[in-house]
């Protein structure tokens, strides 16, 4: 590389969901794992209401919850993406230890940043992400069935819980995701932008 800033191109796929739900994300290589956590939350529409961790080549990174259950994870705020993941690296991001949303992340490439592009950015993806608190990959099919079928016996209850009656599992809004990433960057706490 020529010394210019680089970006990591990541493919992030939710595990145990068929058909797959995934996002392709380009992030500055100098981002920390704490920043990557927020980017993932944004592109999947999660509410960041639960614990999370990264598992990269045998090391767990995250935030010490202070509970004292085993060794605390390595501090994700001090782990730079370029220092822990090179092109070809595959690792796991786990969100919500109850619902157990496991995301497989593959570093597809590390490339020079385009000076005309604002990062992070989502370049592709498929399907609407599940909402928080639906019971993980095992609860997602039941949610989709109930919320999309007006004749389903749990339809009204599920729509009331979800707060909308227009969930479309096939919907993917690239522009909306990138707008959300830009909004997060503009309002990120110091040290995370």
C-alpha cells in the first residue's frame, strides 16, 4: 500500500437464518472494535440494548460487564481492526447473550480508501434484519409468520408488540442504512466517531 488510509471490506452474515440476512460494509481500517460494534448495530437496526462480544482468533473482545463471571474480555476500545483482522480473517460478533445473535464476519479485502467516499458505508446486503428481543434465530421464523399473515392467531399481538404492521422480510434499504450510518457518525460520543 502507498501509505494512504485503507478500508476493510467486511461481509457480515447473521448465522442460522435462511434465506441469509447479510450486509457488506466498508470501514476505516483504523476503526476500533468498539466503533465496529456501533457500525454493526446501525446496519442491522439493532438497539444496542444488550451485551456483545467479538471472538477473533481465540481472543474475546468486548466491554467488561463487571459481573465477575470468568476473565473479562480484552478491551474493544483499544483493539484496532487493522491490528486484529487482515484480509481473509473470519471472526464472530455475538450480540444479545439471550437471543444469541451470532454474526459471521469475513474480511473480504483491505484496500486503499477512495478520497471521494465517506466511510463507513454499506455497499450491499440482503433482507430486513430481525428486531431485537424476538428470541433469536429460533424465534425469528415464528415472528415473520405471525407478523406477515393477518390471519395468523398471533398476528395482532405481534404487530402490537413490534409497533408496525409492515414488516417485510425481503426488504433491504441501502440508502436508509447509509443515512443511519452518517447520522450515527454525526452524533457519536467522543472517541467513537
